[in-house]
């Protein structure tokens, strides 16, 4: 096989804040190439333990910069980058402690759940020995965890459990205890009760998502979506209308590994749990929710949507709730700009004795359910995943080359085209592989000097894993799918502007793939037919 010029993924995933590490292999050596990542919001993924988690898992911003404006400093002096940190860099800050009011505080807006706090601390000097503390503003009141600093670096930890939410977190002094100066570094707050490996953050939003929901590590790329449901995990909240059901909050372990799933108990026939929303015209929506039977056996029910007034049923989806967590979803089109309802149950579909656990409700504009977006008192938006690299004309074959992608296809209908991989100078000089709008087919194109040199339409992918390659060269181009050559072209073409950019999962500004990419690779040469067939073989 010819040498690659850029590989993204292929089982090798190195994630940093604001970047994803691609690589090249030159004479058997790996050469790193950083891809730029932008999203500007947090997001979720399925981790390698099969649990849903926020990306990144560290919920604090500026985790090593306690002098930053994201941390409020009170009755203390913070001096940045004065001590060698546990990672060997001079990035640890010093903090003076004079009394119990000495603190650094970060304001948060986190929902119910269990949270683990951790930070690296050591004593620089002291006039009075004693303890310090973590303080979380939990359910409106202070919750305190004490720890004793030493003259050696240690990672101290504390656990907070919130029935409603956490609105603040601080590292601070303790009454009649430690007085002196400490060094602090690497603060982390994460969901669950175990302190995982430290993940440094600044604004903590532009983190690529390596997702394991298909069983193997893949890059999750999605468009902008907003969860329109409020209190998406708190079905006991008044925003959820209960008809013939009772709710026990935080009754069992949810799909994120925390004890935040509610128990729903129907008390009469035609029971339901529902929430209203104001539709914006005749738009397509998708409603989803995680459900699990709490009775020890399976049963059938439905999730539904209707217009409130005048009442008109829109759609329902009959589902089978089992003793395993499943995410159920269905799409529907609103009738007009008025109040509509989404519901679990209703219409004689829930009966007494059919108890179930519920977690993670989501309503979004679009035809498919995207990754879960947790909400509390307000709707929350997840921005699109933008993964690009500019200034790489030397890595792109300017007269010939091959683009390859391995990806997961879920047979869903998406609004708009979804690009897997695209190299380009502009819209007149580009090569790409993409999913077509509203159909379970893909296409590949080589465009040069404004002319379509080769377009292969109706690439018939299968459900699940697929491998596609487009090999381009004047008079000798072809497309390959899952080990087979499915099209060739003998047209001539020459770029009028040198492609110097690559986008993974989009055009770089729009047309997001909305699924999982296992690998994307550039070759600077047009691979031969046997090479392309081997490259795309599923065996």
C-alpha cells in the first residue's frame, strides 16, 4: 500500500482540548498532525464503559488557572505559574490561606446527581497546621468535605450528592485550621463517585468526541441541536404533567452510571407522563427517552405526540420496554405554530403494574435522535462539531490522490447532505465523499476548475460498518465500496487552485455527517484497483 499523508482515527485516537491528533506514517514512524476542533458547547458521548458522559468529563473551566476570571478569588492572593506541577511544568498556582473565608470559587449550573471533586495540593509554607475543604453549593446549601494538605503533592478528593443541583464549587480554608500558602493545580469536578484521570481544561468546550456506542472507538460528528424538553432527567418536576402516575426521583442507576433515573408507577388505565412545547410551524421533530422495565418483565406501551388545542393526534410509536435500558425515539411533524405535547403512555397504553424507570428525555428539531443533551430549567443547545485543518496543500495530491473513509451508517433520514471527508481550495476545486439528503445513499465527487470531472451517485451502503474510497486522477478515476469497484471515469481534470484544507464530517461550515466516523485517510497518489479493493474490504 502507498504511504498515507494524513490519517484520522483507525483505532488511534488522541484527544486534546481544541484539537484531535491525526498522524502520518513516514518510514515506519508516526508523525503527529493536529486537527482543529470547534464546537463552543459541551456535548455527550458513550464512553468505553458504555456509559453516557459529558465531554470533557471535567466540568470545571480553567482547571489550572485559578487567577482566571472564571474563578472568584476572596480573602486570598493567587499567584499564577509559580510552582512545578505534578506533570513537570511550572503551571501550578500559589494561594494564601488566612482564615475560613480564603477561597477560590467557580459558579456552576449542574443538575441532580453524584459528583466527584479532586485537586492537586501541597503546602508551600504554614504558620498553623490543619485542614482545608472543598465546598459545594448543593441544593442551595453548603456541603463540605475536609482534607489535610501535606508538603508533597497529593490528589485530594471529595464526593457531593445533589437531589436538585450544584451551583458552585470552591477550594477554601477551614475554621481555626490551616494558615499559610498552598500550591494548587489540576482541579476537576466530574459526574459519578470515582475520580478519573485528570483532564485539563480552559473553556472546556471544543473537545472532539470519541464515541463507543457502536462497540469500537469512532469520531462522533453532529449538527447543532437543542433539547427543547426541560428537566430532562427530573420527571418529578412540575414541568412534567402526570396523569395517573406517581414518581420516585433518583430511584436507580441511569445510563450515565449515576443514581438519577426515576421510577414511574402507573396508578390507573390510560396513564401518561407528558410535557408541552410551542411548535414553530410545520417542522419535523424527534422525541426520545431512555426507558427500562422495573417489573422484571417486558411490556408494551407507546410514546406519542399531539396538538393541544384544538386536539389532534399526530403520531405514536408502539414500543416494547424490557429490563434493559433502551433509547426509544420517533419523528413527527408539528401541525402548526401552537402548543403540542410529547408523552410517554396515554391512549390506554400504560396499565397498573407496568412500572418503569425513565431518564434522559429529549425533543429536538430534526428527523433523528442525536446524542443526549441534559437540561434543567432551560433549553440547552449543543453546537455542531467542526473538525478541520488548513494549510496542508503539501499533504494533498494535487494531480492525483485517494480519499478513504470507514464509518457507521444507521439507515436514518437526515435533513441536508452530510460530508464524511472533503479536501478543497474552494467550491470549484474539491474532492469529497458524502451522504445524500433524505436517502440511504452516498456519493463521491471530484471537481476541478468548476467542472465535475467525476461524480458517482447512489453508492449503496449497508446498515452498519462501511468503507468507501474515491481515487482521482485525470483519465483514471474510480470509486470503491466495501471491497468492490462500483464506478470508473476517464474524464480529464486539473485543479485551478490548489486544495489546501480538509474537513472531517462537514464542509467546515455546514452539511454535518451526523454519525460516527472510524477513520478518514488521505493518500497523495491514486491507489491501484487491487489496493483500493483491499483498503475497502470488510473482511
